[in-house]
């Protein structure tokens, strides 16, 4: 276990060759103070407004993506995962138009990437607290790619760009990654670890010393997890917004979009199919609807 201090940069006018090389090799990179502390405060206020609006209107899903509710440290209901957050906030929507974010798409070269404001899950807010009633204290090992397979597409390169809104030094918990695993074959991508059920630290994992305002970028094929905080209650609070930078055909979601399988299906059930998956199927793209039909429909990413 170690932290990633060797790969921390400031974002200048544009990406440097060194930054691109580091990202290509490790599949992850960190930029310090991508936004200043005032902006972090503004974003937190915006998120609180969005959350109030969604709770008071009784919203359960945004564009077919379920909100994830929990009980906050003050005993009140709150939302621990919001999809398409920018749809409810001009400030956040404007942030997605920041030219520096668009430049990060160069990390996908030779593919052409775009900010997925209205695609996949859009701008996602993750809000973790370590309390008995929290639905979201940690997140088991996974890559972000099988979602493509569940949607019936081939895995396309993508970036997940995290804007961190709370200080999270390495010792406290937070994001852990297996650097370099974005270049693995498809078999390892699916089966290196048990999706979402495996929370065990890996001897080769690396973590981050995060300050509010820092940005991390990871390749969607990289194995990663979120380590539960070593603190409890308010001290454990971790808010991070994820921006997808994606490639491939434009597939916007809208109010009537259906809920995708990966939000319903017990992903750990992938394990049962470990032996039966065949390379020929994997290459064509899997039809997992049969598996979904076989299983209880429940939300899987709760840990
Ligand atoms: O909270 C994080 O930093 C990671 C979240 C994540 O990996 C996910 O939502 O897919
Ligand atoms: Fe992820």
C-alpha cells in the first residue's frame, strides 16, 4: 500500500507530455487545487440545493437512474448518490463547460472524448458517511466498464473525472486503485476480483492524499474501490463529483429512459457465471438480460 505522491500535478494551460505519459502508463492522475476553496464551498451549497429540491419533490430517479438515499449524521434523510446533478444547477452545468475539463479528453487519444453531461449517469455526486444507517460507507472493487456490456455495447474507452469536495488524506480512506490495470485484457477486466463484494485491501493498491478542490482522473477500465473511512460520523464525510468523459455514439438519457440493468442486477452474480463466460461471447458483447431475469432485482452498489 502506498500513496501516489509521485503522480501529482498542477493543471497548467494544457496537458503536458509527462502528464499524458503518466496517465497512459498508470491509468490514473491527480491534479492539485483544480478549483479553489471558495468554489468548493459554492459547489457544496449547489449540491445541497439540488438535494433539497429532489427530496421535497419526492424524486426517486433521474433519467431512469435511481437516487440512493440514506440517513445523515443528524438523523435526517439525505441522498448519497445523485445522477445528472448538473441538470438541476446552472453553476454545476457551467463548470462542465470549463475548457480545462474538455482538454482532459486528450487523455483518450486516439479516441475523441466528450463530456457526458446527458449520457451514462451524467454528473454524479457520491456522498459517503460512516454511520450505522449509511447506505454508502465504502465501495467494493470494480471497474466502470461492465456497465457498457450491460447496456449491450462494446466497452469503449472513457475517463471518470473526480472533483473532490472534502479533504481526504490517504490514512483516512477514500479512493484506492490498481495502477496500470486499465491495460489488462477483457478477462482480467471482468474477473480479476469479485465485483463490488470484495472490499479487501490489495498489496499493490495505491491511494491519494486528497485536498478539497483536487481532481483525479481514472480510466474506466482501471480496477478501483473506495476504502471506508477510519473515522465515524461527520468526520468521515466524503463528497466527490464524477464527470464522465466518453467516446462512441451519442446516447443521451432523458426523463423517460429505462433503468439500466447494472442498477438492478446483482453484479456479484457475475461470479456464478465466471466459468461459463466464453471468449466468443465476450468479444461480441454479452447479452446479460437472461442473467438479469434469473436474479432478484436489487440495487448492487450498496455496501
Ligand atoms: O467515490 C469514488 O471516489 C469512486 C466512486 C466510483 O468508483 C463509482 O461510483 O463508480
Ligand atoms: Fe467506479
